[in-house]
C-alpha cells in the first residue's frame, strides 16, 4: 500500500503513557506556577476586550475544586456536558470533568442562534449525568433542560471549596471526551476520543507548529466545542506548556481586527482559522486598524477545515505585508474530528505549494498538471501518522496521482462513534498495521498524493455528479462569486435528485448595497457556470446577506443549505 508519512517526535515533558490533559495541567502548575495559563478577551463590555486571566496554579486549583464536586455526583465514565460560552470557565469545566474521570462532552450554551435542535439531539445521544455551566448561564440552562431527563447542573464558577486530594492517573485507553461533529442536527455523531488519542494529536500539533514552552502561545476565536478550537485552545497548551488567549467567535465576526490585535500582543503566536476568515480580515480590516498591528512575530497561521483557496492566501498576505506578516507562517492543513483534528500540514518555513491541475482530468480522477484549470494548495505531509488514497468503493489503494478517498492511520484516530454500530464502516478498516494493530479511518474526503504531498479535492458527499460527470462544488462556487452582484464567500453549491437524475443548485447571497436585478444575476451566473464547467444549473436561489446557512464558526454549510432547500425554508427567503 502506497502511503505518505512523516515521523514526528513528541514534546519532551509530556510522554507519560498514563497522562491526561488534567495531569499535564498539574505538572505545569508546579513548573510555571504564577505565570498566566489562559486569558479570555471579553468584548461584551469593552470594545478592546477585558482580559480575564488564570495562572497555571489558579487554573489547577479551580479544576481540582470542580473535579471534587463532580466526584460526588457522577461515577467515572459517566458523561459531563459543558454548556457554556467561550471563557476561562469553559476551560475549567472541561478539564474538571476529565480530572474527575468523567467523559467530557464539549458543547455550547443554549443561546447559540440556530443550534437549539442540534443541542437537544446531542444531549439525547450522550445522556449526560451532569451539565457544567456558569452562574450567568445557569437559569437559561435549567430552562433548556426542563423537559429532559434532568441531569445535575453545576456552575463551575461557584462550587463549594474542597479539600486537596490526589487524583489517580487515567487508563490511557479510557474515554477522555466525545467530539460531536458539525453534521446534521438530526443525527449528531460523537467521536470517541481516548486520552491516548488526544495526547498523541496534541503532541503531533505541538511539533508540527513549532511549540516551545514560555516562548510560543496560542490565540483562538474558534469555538471550544469544535475539534480545532479545543486542541488549539486547551489541548496543545496543556501538552506544550503554552499560554492560550481566547476570544468569542462573535467578537471576531463583529470586528476581525480584534483577532489580529491579539496576535500582535502575543509574541510567538500560533493560531488557526478556516479559509473564509482570512479573506474576511483582508476585506474588513481598515488602514487605521492596521496601524496597530505588528505581525512579524507570528509563528504559524493555520488554514484548514475547508478547501484553501490560493486567491485568499494572496489577498491576506498582500493586505498585511505592511504589518510585518511573513508569507511562510501561513500553514495549510488538513484534519477532521475522527482523527482528533490534525492529519497533515504544509512544511514550516516556506509557503504551501500550489499546483494547477487539468479540471476535466481531475474530475475524472487523475491529477494532471496543466497551464489552466483547478489550482489546489498542498496540505503538506502527515503529522506523525500515515495517509493513503484508496478507492472509496473497494478500499483498494490507488497509485500516486489518482484521486480517491483519503484514509488515515495513527494513534490519534478515535475509537468510533458513540453508541453507533456503524462505526466499523469508518474506523479500523484493513489492512491492520502488523506492529501497532492500527487500522485505517475512511475520512469521506477526496484527495490525491502528488509529488509526496497531500492535496484535498473535496468531500465525497458534496460531489456533484450530473450526466455522469463529476463537479467539485468549490470550483463552481468560485465561478459564482466572481460576479459583482454576489456577496463574497456566500455561495453554496449542492446536488438534488430530480425526475431526470441529479441536478445542481446554487444558493447565494446578494452583495450588500447591490441594486442589480435578481433575474439578471441569475441569468449571468447560469451562463458563467455553463461556460466554465459545462454544467446547467437547475436553480439559482438568491438570498439577502446572512441568509445562506452557516456553521457556528461562520463557514458556509452545503449540507444545511441542501436540507433547507429541500424543506422549503430557503424558498421562503428567496429574493425576486
């Protein structure tokens, strides 16, 4: 089997096989003591962000206090769901559950707009014994849980003091937490991650991104209930002994310069964001705001979780070069919750490689370089694990240059989905590694290995197949968004079934302050997509700004757009 792999050493302080994120916190509390461990920039009452901090010693003490309270409520292995907003209290709640031997379930407060259904379904799926929140959110949480099985509710910022005690080291193969994926709200899937999985991936990330205790730090507005947000904001700092700076996602969306100012104020910063966020910064940060930025000391800016667009990289680098931003800090990455998060990353010290492939040949399953076509950004090489490309139907390995399903094997791959017998179709697939016994994870993502590097081409479930031809939705979305009447980064292309077979639909937002006629925009887009892709659009749904369904971190969701189209809710908001 053709695989690509890259051995990665782990960070020295943290190689104990019986460690957990909570035991590592205890070690750093002894070493770093009164140094700041975590900061939350609270922008609710201050435009510049009021800094709420905990030192390593304070964080360790508060985590032990919460763990002691939990040990009197729930037994080891029972679930503890975190229903709170982005804050230092969230970090306390999550680590407190792990220190008490419970299975943490990182979720969100009931007030998150548009996600009540997902929260109800997730709580029903994991059946928590206890819910962790804060005093400011406890009334809303109790009201939300009124019709449920009524788990115990604990406010982590107001627990009773507890006597000091020793906490046993965990079984490395015990469950640390359930990472729920951001898929359908009706069918939440919780990835089962053990302490071994979590520490392996956090170590892989620390090495890949150049972590040094006391020298580097993390800065993140990504939600802590998301896979990347959790590892960046809590996991990697606990492994690497790094300070972490947290912001609320809404604070970033309201004013993206806040993220860049936090990076400027944190020498040696490592951060991450989806592709849209970099374009959003380039277009929304003013020249006056740039005068406050000093980005020359940023170590790594990770771009992941969706196709990385070359135009976005160029736009971001051009916008902030005057602020000292170095092109080589932009690190293209690939990952997914089933692998904890990180799988591969572009090489440090140089810009990620970009290759233009023939579009028709790529759609047919072969990566052939061409003068024009689809330009893909390399996601580099695996971070301490193995990657192969396989036929999605048979599982047979494909040759370099052939497009197929990305499969991953390594100590960071989760055990399966919580309570799902169907996990065996995704996890632990043959052939097993003769030394470790590890199988392969079927990611559901399409990609190709070209010149030893991984290029992600799309998702199997998102692929649009019309008249026997494959079309990658991101290519069509790029064409759509080139029109002046379309709001940037707002298009979602998806397939639906019709009496004549599968057909393509695009949902998009009209550009702000645009007075273009909806029918004219639709006609122009149909013509552009037909000319560029040889594809007839079945429908063009033009919506007002902010109306295309998004995830909680602001990314366009094709799956939710398709579901909303089919149930008629998009039609109700259609313009024109």
